[in-house]
C-alpha cells in the first residue's frame, strides 16, 4: 500500500511537469495520455488490492460522486451519438480537453483520489500532502518558465530547440490561468496552514512572488479576474466563519493590496 500511495503522489507531482517533444503536440495531448493510463492503471491496482486483501470491492460515494458519474454517462451518450467519433474521443485539434479521453482521464483520477483519501483513519492519501506536492511541482513549472524567458533552454546545444516554453501550457494565456490558481492556493495555505516551518513559509513567499511577477509580465485580464475574485470570495468565507477572529486583517490587508 505504501508503494501505491507513493505512485499517486508521483502522479500528482509529475502531471504539471509532464510533456514529450516527440509528438505533434508536446504538452496537453501527452498530459492527457499520461493521466489516463497511469490513473486507470492505479485504479486497476487498487481494485486488485481490495480483492486480494478484503475479498470484496467497496467504493466511497455520496451525492456529489453520483452527480459526477451521471455527468460521465451523459458524456458517453454524447460520444455514442456523435457524428465525428474521432473528434469526440480525442477532442478538437490542439484543444484536447473537450474529448471523451480527457473526461475519462479526469474521472479516473477523481475516482482514485476519492477512494484513497485518509478519512477517519481509513485510506492512505493525505490531502495536505497532495496540496504540498502540487505546490512543489508548480514551483518547478514556474522556474522552467523563467528559464525560458531568459533564453536559457535555447542556449543548450542540439537539444535546446526541443524545449517547450512552459510544461504547463504552450499558451501564455493558459499559463496565466494556471498561475492565478496556484497563487490563490499558495496564498491561502500561507495564511491558513498550521504549524508551518520557516522554510515552508519562505518557500510559499518565494512561490507567490515568482508567480505574481509572471502574472504581471503576461498581464492576461481573465487571470486577474480569477485571482481577485477567488481571493475576495475566500476572504468573505473566512470572515463569515470567523477563522481569524480579531486577526482577520492579517489576511484582508494583502488581498486589498493585490486588488
């Protein structure tokens, strides 16, 4: 089970960074294949492990899981009655996130995480560790982007031309959306994380600075909208729940500065 747990953590870490220079589309197409095959391979291992260990297969589910499953059924029906099966399965050209393959990949990953989260001493996967791994992986994505901006990859003889601008996306617009989400997650964790060590706080602050500078460079309006709306919405939730009590200003002041 420990190997299985580390394989899931490996999937979370590598997914933002994964790309291959050998296909006609290096990033999104290969990410989906990577997510699809590894997620469903781990789902198969999990089911096999349940059969061997418990002699049965049991799933966690609630209303949200049933809604997700119902949505997947609609996607399958849409594919079944589609006139163009190739586009319906793989997605439209250079936009592969709207095909059946993408939805099956996300469903497999969601199913995998949902049934292995540590809840009431059951399960092996911890949400906090997934959160940390995702932020750590995103740091390397951002660092990669800076190296591209300064032309470091292009200076490498012979292979420099094969490097992508960013493993997150070919487009700076999609990259900006990614940065806005990561900034919000890191910002929230910095202010809400309990028992953070100095090195963790330093890492989060560095991640925030690097991602914010890239947001300024790319200057994509929808990314700013997502970032500001997320932070304002989050601050209202904190104020309503009285998470900080009298220290709510420690969170609201930096949000106001960003806005």
